[in-house]
C-alpha cells in the first residue's frame, strides 16, 4: 500500500466520520422538535396514538446520541487493551439501539391494550392531532431520505440502521394518522389500535437490530457473496496456487480475515513472504478489511507435477 493510498484512506475515514456526525445532529434537532410537539399535541387533542408516536420520536433522540457516542469511540486508535481498534463500538451501539426500541415497543403495546380493554375511556380526538400526525409523517420521510443518502455515500451500516429507523417512524406516523382519521369519523377504537400497530412495528425493528448485533458480537462471518469476492482476489494474486481455511468475522463496518495460502514449495521464504504481502495489499485495498492474517502452506507446483510425469519412462 502506497503513501498516497494511506492518505486517501485517512481522508475517506475523516469524511465518513464528519458526514455521520453532521447527519446525526440534524436528526437530533428534528427528533427533539417532533418529541415536544407530538407529545404536547397528543395530550391536548386526547390522541394516544400521537403520544405513542411522540415517545417513538424520543427513542430516536436517544438513539441519535448512542450513534454519536459510538462514532466517537469507534475511531479510537488501537491500544494496549484493544489491539484491533474499537470498531465494535458501533456493533454495541446497534445492540443498545435495538434493546431500546424493543422496550419502547413493548410499552406501547401494553398501553394500547389497556385502552382497548376499557373502550369507554377512549376519547374523541381533536382535529389538531390529524394535522400534527400528517406533518410528522412528511418530516420523518424527508429525514429518512436525507440520512439514507448520507449513509450510502459513506458506507456506514450504523447510519443505514438509523436511517431505516427514521423510515419506520414515517410508517408509524402514517398508521397514527389513519387511526386519528378513523377516530374523527366515529370509530374511536382506531386511535389505540394505531398505537398498538406502532408498538408492534417498533418491537420488530428493535428485535432485528438486537439479534443482528448479538450475532456480529459472536464473530458472525460476512455474507457468502463477500467471501466469494475475497477468494477471487486472493486467487488472482500472482504466485497463489490455491487457498484453504478462509475465515471471516465482522468488526463494525469492517471485517477480519484469516486465510491459508498455497504457494509453490520450491520458492524461498522471502519469495513466499512477498506473495503473502501482495495478497494482503490486494485484499485490503479492494475490501473493507481491518486486518488480514495469512499463513503460507508449501505445495507441489503443477509445473513440477507435469515435469515428473514427462520424465517417467
């Protein structure tokens, strides 16, 4: 890897961190406004669904601060206690975010269920709730599109998760708006049903994030497609006759890779080392690899097999 490559990688990392922080702070401001406005409007208009949506926005606000904390810590350089750096802070943050969403979703389900068990306590909401729900829907959809565009540009899985979290908020606001509209049309039970649906949506998303993060922290391998492209680049390196025991595990948005390289046994130690070094450079330049550990296994070259066959009388 050249000095120019190092500079490019550092510049890309700095751009990624800057874009992540900027988009997350935009989300903080938006969710702070939505939380206050939705909860206040829900209380004034008597809409449980709108209050539930406001609590959902509050969970987003907390999630945004989790993301900022993760971004700050994951960029720390390797130290005596973390030889591979701190990339997994992002995975831990995703797990915390998932647990938070799951807890909020379960609470929403419980609160809506209490209302549905006592339908006489369900009030008719004010028209204000409908306008606020529609406004929140538009704002959340816009926030999702902005955050997803940034996430795809800087290739951050944590930011992608937070962006889709914003999309789930837009979906919940749509459900809430429908529930409020039904309540205004004379079907009061539709408002707590909307809150119930939002609770299920939030719980499902939270469980997905939590489960994925737990798998990643348990050294889950990368996808089969990523392994296949890694293998192609390894085999394309001059001097590599084959490979075996290719293993991967995730470390935040990066991966750790181990592989045994099959190299002509007649080569010198230095020549075998140079081939392994070229494999490492090739893979780390073309893939999001934090570290590649290689082991050289000497094998009989196909050229020698052919020579021996021709020499046999």
